[in-house]
C-alpha cells in the first residue's frame, strides 16, 4: 500500500497510539495502523504503573504485544513514558525506604525497561510533564523531585543513556505552544540536559482555534535552534473547547476549522530541517476512542477518523499540509 499518511509524509514518521486489546481484537483498527502509520506508541501500557506494578515484579506483557505487532509490520515504536507523575504506581508514591534506595530503585526500573526493549523501541519519553503550569518553582513537586532532588530529570536521562546508548531520548510536555512561560522553562530544562537528550516531544493537545500559528512555530524554532529532534506528539484538535454539553455532531464549520488546524500543524512540522525531523503522532485513531471525552466530559471529535473509521476533513488537512 502506498497511499497512507506514512507514505505521503516522506521525511518523517507518522505515529498514533494503540492498546494491546485493540491489537488482539484485530479488524479495522489494525488495518488502519498498517495502512496509515509507521510509528506506534502504547496509549497507557508502557507507563510505570503497568510495567512495574510492585517492587521487583516487572510486567512487560501488554507492551510486548504492541511492540511485536509493530515489528512484524515494519513500524517503529516510540516508548511512552518512563517517568510520569500521573502513572506512578502506589507503591512508588508511598515508597518505604531512604532517598538513596528510591533513586537506585528508579535506576533499576529504567535500566531493566530499556534493556528489555533494546533494539525494539527506537525512542523513549524519559520524563513526561515534569514542569509546573503555574508560577513558583518550574518543576512539579512530584515524588521523583521529592526523593531525588531538583536534578532528578537529568539523573533519569543519565540512567537511560547508560542502559542504552543507541536509543533516542525525549523530554515530553504539554502547553509548549500556548504558554510562553512554560515553553521557556522547558527549553531551560532541556539545556541543562546537554547531550543526554536527543529530542523534544511537544504534546499537541490543541483546539481548532488556538494556539496561534506563531506560538506553534516558536516551539519548532526553539527546538531547531538547539539542534534537537522535534516530536509533534499527542496531536488531537478539540472542536468543542467551549464545552457545550449538548452538541450532538461535528458541524461543517468546525470540521473545516479543524481541517485547517491539522493542515497548519503539519505544514509547520514539514518545514523544519530534515535533521530535526522525527515524527508527528496523533493521540488516537477514532474520535470516539479519544481520552479527551473522559478528560473534559463533553462531546468532541478531535481526531482524523470518525467512529466508523471514515476519514474526516481533518485527514485531508493533514495531507494538504505536506
Ligand atoms: C492518557 C491516555 O490516553 C489515557 O488512556 C490514560 O488513562 C491516561 O493517559 N498526556 C500524556 C498521555 O502524556 O500519556 C495521556 O494519555 C494524555 C495526556
């Protein structure tokens, strides 16, 4: 097949997410993965609460199913995410032991996971969403910061680099375009990592009408000027940021505005230098499977395929951005 998004986007990978249950169910979901995408991410099964449910007991079975599917079908895998405050198992949140024991437990976790997936996973989000949204200290006061100190992000990147010198290492966070303050904090954090980091993952949870083109461009420019890879990650484009609980379908106006925003994002990404290119990843295939429905609790249609797997105008927008 030479007509999918992955074929159209000649200079970067096109990614999406999946779940082990979707892989085992097969059907149209797996067909679309094969037709359209060449970079696969686990939606939640390669996070710490799933991979390391209790101390000394690793569980890679769900992640393995996704990685095997990707390998069999010639797709790359982007590992997401080693350290994330929102997917930390309770035994880690309530760790009983010294700070030194906590840190060596984290080193063991990162080392074990990267060695397990060595040669099978091309890239990892080492730390996800370390930055605070508000004012005050730029770092969220997560259990990792509390136990390992303000340089915990760098420590985690060093553990990952030691475990696998070949894998690409990313820092991933949200609101990189919409908040200039957070973007600056992110670039400061990244600058402290020196050559331990290969790339920046800018989560693209955006809306049909914001953030502005120039602020999205600023994320790309800052990444390119640092000589790093750019991952436009977790792309979904809300059509109901007004949070209207009664809207029952995607209007033609919103569909068209969403299409334009998809086009804009792809266009900005496609224009960066080849050396900085990596992947553009959508956070889901079908509208009705999007995490945003639960997260915001209102109807929305944020992806490129409708619930019947039909291509939306957004899909055409992606192609037109190339
Ligand atoms: C979300 C998944 O989509 C959900 O299924 C899961 O319950 C929670 O995590 N930012 C991230 C992603 O980095 O890992 C999140 O994914 C969405 C927000």
